[in-house]
């Protein structure tokens, strides 16, 4: 009689279906029902995971195998084989350099965000993934465990750069769709619900020939789009989109829709699969032009390598701003807000060594520093708020709490411990009255470090002082109705 523990020791953790096949091969005369009963009786030191897998399968492992390398390798293989909804989430995390915004993750799965018969909500899968430390939450994002990734592991700077590029592409897609009259002007939404699933972009449309009439009323069709840029797509990367479309098609009474997948590179097999399923594959360079695609690559490179570029080749950033002004439609260009911290990095990079998006974790208090500048005789940590609205008191309080953590971290790092420290808050929208009162009070009362804060006019003056007229022009154009 085969011993279940010996099977797991020999083959590693396995799905129940694979275990049964091994048992049947070892005992060809045994009753299959009896073998299943034996499998359901867990011996000491054995565990199983339910809920991930098709055909009510379970994943079996030994206590000594839990969270080991073989455990994660076997679980990843089992998910790829028999848990396609989980696999879609993991493939998206891998493609997007190990990270996904918590508010965006549902768009890259084919699990619903509202109750739908026969489908688990995406939250149930995310909870299971967290339970087994496959993913964890970090600063409003999900992070994939390096032990579980099939690629080279997480890369936050590259993720952040590509996330900015994705945001730009979505806004440009919306502008393209309304410019050609495909959608109405103010109807597009990002990361919203259609058919109980999340999409990167949705909008109703009323183009003749695609709209329909019900009970003498005009019913729109819908433009749906997801965006996957930053690498060559394989079949496993696009499967989520195909499945979402299939589920929509199967729902009774569903409005008509037009599905776009916006990409920059696709393997031939994945492209063929998308076309077979009636999906419009929108290549960035074909939709917006080759020069626009080159701009995206320059944007990603600048954000990813911001510290080195702003220190050694700062003119590259100024050239990028010029390209953005020329190629990105002003009506949808929120990019200058996204890039405001690069401008602050440009300022500090003239006198110090800089690090953008520096991540610290003193005593488990994980924080991110927008611009960390190490001058020969001083340390600066700059928080960059590139918004048009005034900064609230709550936002100032949150920043001051972060500053306390940064100060605690600096005291633990030998090169920084003895240097004077300045915490800066740059806000292009200025400050609400109560927020400004709080900043004035704190800047006078704090003795161990300096607190500095800058509104629009002060920011413009700081860039004028270093002769950065191109940045002044860009800030005036985007943030301020009249030049400052």
C-alpha cells in the first residue's frame, strides 16, 4: 500500500489529482473510491490547501515543506496548471515588475468585483494569496514574493516608471477616442466597473450602427480597454482579458461592447489568440505614432534611472519635458504632476547625490522618500505634492508622521547620523490655512532638524535661482493659470 507521506517526500507537494495518479500506478487493482478515501484521511504532519484549484482539487504538503523553496515552486506549478484565476493575478504581478496598485489589481484578473453567479469575488483570492505569503500589502500596493516569482523578482523603480507610462497611455487613449467621436467627451472613467468586472478604461458610446434600441430608447454600447505595456506579452499575460470578454458575452442582457487591449509588443501566438476572440489589439506606436512610443521609452528610462540622470545628465530631463509638451495633448496631460518629484530631484541634483523613491523600513515602519538628497554637509528629504489643490491639514499631519520615521532611520545610518537634516514639503497648490498654521508652528518648535515648506511662488523662485527656466515654464503652464 502506497504511503502518502512517502509520495510527498519523493515528489514534493502535489495536487490531489497527481497524487491519485501515482497511487493508481502503484496499485492498479485498487478501487479508485478507496484511494480517494485514503487521500482524504490526513496523516500526522500532512496539510492541504482548498479553494484555489479546479475540480475540487487540494494541494498537499508536509509540515517540513511549508514555505520552503520546493513548496513555492510546487504551488506555483499547481496554480499554473489548475487555478487559472490565481494564475492571472500572479502573471500580472510578474509582468508589472512584482507590484500592482491595490485599486487596480482587479482590472488584471477575470474575477468579478461584484457578486456574479458561479464566480468568486477577487477579494477571496487575494486573501488566500496573502495567507500563504505569496503576496503582501505595502504602501497601497500588492507585492509578489520573490520566492514565488517566475521572473527576476520585484523592481520598484521600473514598476513606478511603467505605472506612470500606463497612466499617460490611458489618458491619451481617452482623448483619441473622444477626438474621433467614438465616445462622448466627458464619459470616460478609469479603473471602473462594467459587467461586474474592473477595466482600466470604460465609456459609453453612441455611434450609429453600434448602439441599439430597447423599448424605444437609445442604448449605448461600451468602449472597454486594458493596458499592458513594458514588455512582450505571452499567452499567459493576455488570458485574463480574453476570459473577461468571454464571461461578458455569456451574460444575458449584456450591453454591446468594444474591447481594446493596448500593448507595445505581443508574441505571435498571443496576438493570434486575441484576434481569434474578437479583441482589438491596439499597438501604442500605431495608435499614437512612433515618436509617442519613443517618448514613453524615454519617460520610463528617466523615472527608472532618475538619480543618475538628474545628477549626471540633467539636460535629458529638460528635453523630456519639451517632448511631453509637444506630443501629449494638454487636455489630458496630468503628467507634469506625476513628474513633479523629478523636478525637485533636478533642483537637489545640482548640489548633492540624490535618490528618488528611497524606501526605508525602520522597525517595520515602511516609508518612501520622494527625493532623498545627500549633500556634503547636510541631508534633505523632500516630499513632493504636484497638485493644483491646496494641501490639507490631514496631509500635513501625515507628512509630519513620516518625517518622524525618517529621522529615526537617519539616526541608525552611520554616514547620515551626524549631518544636519532638513525635511522639505513642496506643494504646487499651496496649503490650506490650518495646514499652514501647523507648519509655521512646527517649524519654530522643532529643534533637532529643520522643517521647510514651499508654495507655488516659492517653488518658482527656487528654480529661477538656479537658472532652470525650462522647469519654470513647465510649472507655469500646467499648475498656474497665470505665470508666476
